[in-house]
C-alpha cells in the first residue's frame, strides 16, 4: 500500500506538471505564454494571447489533470487521505511544474478538476456558476474564485462527508494563496483595478487585438 500511495502522489505531481498552456502557446503561436499578456500559465492568458479555441482546450485539459489524478489514486486503491494528497500534488504540479523549472500557473482549473473527481455533481454545479459569472463579468479569475468559495456549501447541501467539506475549504485556500500576489498587483495598478470586477477591456474568450 505504501508503494501505491507514493506512486499516486508522484504521478499526480507529474500529471499536474504538464504545462498545457505553455505547449499551446509554443505550438500554435510560437510564444512563451509566461512572457506575454498577464504572464500566467493558464487558460485565460491563452484565450487572450493565442485564441479562444486554444484557451478552451487548455481549460478542459487543466481541469482534466485534476480529475485524472483522483481517478488514478482511486484506481491504485489508496486511502481517502492519500487521494486528497494526490489532489494537492496535482495542483502543486500545475503551480510549480518540474518541466518549466517550477514556474507555472495558479491552479484554479486544476482544483476544480480535483473536485470533479471527488464530488462530480457539486463540482458541475459550481462550474456552471463560474461560466455564468464569467459571462456576466467578463472576468474569469473572479468567477473562478467566487465559484470555488461556494463549493463547500454546495457539497454540504448534497450531503457530502465532513472530510470532503473540510478538504473543499483547504485546497482552494492553498490555491488562493498562489493567486494572492497577482490579486494584490491588480489592486495596486489603477488600470487593472478598474477592471477588477467587471472587465471592460476585453472578454476572456476574445483574443487580444
């Protein structure tokens, strides 16, 4: 069981380390996604700098990493605690990927993916809320943050186990800490601050002109 547990965590980290946003930027436009736009290795930056279809593909792939990490851990037959650790590991891999010298994204989509693997129905509801908020505000980062914040409540409403509810608080908090420096920079920048809630400059699904 120890070998399976170690394998689940290592595989989750390596899976999370696959930088789909970076790959899309290099293959489709010949750019380093870390050096253009907001510099984030994530779907929103790909949508703006590479194209809508590429950004959607990256979003799906990043969510898929989290879900697959949970499925692999469960397939290996490890304990629920180890499944939770594997979920953390896949987010750590996305945020600090070994393949990009530990310079990765912020982990929001991958975090949602983990919960798609753990609690599919609540995760699907939250994802739908995120899409609606993104459409209303044109701010995918805000939509994702608000959606994840309500995830524990939705899980509780569906009769989720207490350990999953606690995990749905802890993992997003970890993800939020990763995004905190970028949020602070946005609030300090007058141009970014005016678009902090409602992005008036562009839609997340529109490529930057």
